[in-house]
């Protein structure tokens, strides 16, 4: 017993090394995160003149066609959902129809994705682990074998998914249906860019319902159903509005085909 008490006293006097690491100071964490963003910027700025690949070259061209008033699935054809064309059109309208302009737009998209991964990591793990997660994501996202220096649509999907995850985590933290709705909107945006985004939309719904069913403070079916419906509304409404827009442009039949 004496040895156990001595061991306990020793542990109280000498907390774990993880707790003593100064990086747990929020200011230091943010400073280190700023340095991470600076490193990513320095690396990526050297690749702003990389030529387009086949896919991202076509997507940028389709984005320009949208700005020129062309109608997708009628004036040009691509198997991707319509969100792809609108996102590229938005980037071109902001940064210009140039190679460097497109790369700058996607550089900002990548930096925003790193930010949302960092914030999600700090919500889940606290302390410096969010910074570690963001650092790993930042360098993996620059891997040339993962289209790291291209303007592929996967980077847009990643932005919507990481931001949707962050909003979802904030919603679970506060049990806020407003956050659930907007996380659904963001996951739907990922779906409207690439079809495989549907799995992230299902993930969000599963996370919301599972949390209230298994982990929430007030475990009742009414709250589970209500939260699930609010999240589903966030997913369904943008999708339906997109279908209505395509129908107004007489492009719905071609889209379904």
C-alpha cells in the first residue's frame, strides 16, 4: 500500500510529458499552424505554372463555357454532376481564365481544407494533436501521386467534406440543428461535384443519428428523428434546387441519361 501511495504521489507531482509540452498553449498552436500554412504556400507557389492535365483542363474549359452562357449537358457533355462546372466557373470568375489564376484559386481551396482539418482535429482531440493531423493532411495533399499540384475536382470535394465535417462536429458539440442543416448542405455540395460524395452525405446522417441515439444526453427517438430530418433537409434541398435549375434549362433529361 505504501508503495502504491508513493507511486500515486509521484504521478501527481510529475504529470505526463504530453501535458507538459508547451505546444498545448493555444497561442503557440496557432503560431505553429501559421508556419505550416506558410510552408505550404512556399512549396505550392513554385508550381503555379504546371500545365493542366486532361481532366482539370477540361473542367476549366467547361467552367469558361458556363461563364459564356453555355448550358451543361446540352452545349457540352461530361459525366460529372453540374456542381463541377459551377465551381470551376466561380474560380475562373474570381482569378481569371489563366493557368496561374486557376492554380491560385485551388491553392486557396487547399489551404482552406487544411484549416478545416486543423479545426476538426482540435475539436476531436484537443491540444496539439489537431496540428499534427493538419500537418499530415497538408503534406499528403501535396503528394504528386495524389494530384497534389493539379487543379482536379477532388480538391473541391475535399474542401466541402472537410468544412462539412467541421460544421457537423460543432453541431454535435452544441447539439444544434442549425449546424446539422448546414453540414448537410456542405456534404451535398461535395455530392454535386463528384458522385462519390454521396458516401460522405450518408456518413453525416449516420453520425448525427448515432450520436443522439447512443451518446447524447437526452436519448429519445423524437430528438434522433428530428436531428436526422434536419440534416437530411440540408442534403436534399440543394440537390432538388439543382434539379429544378437543370429542368428550367431543359437539361434534366440529358443529365439523367
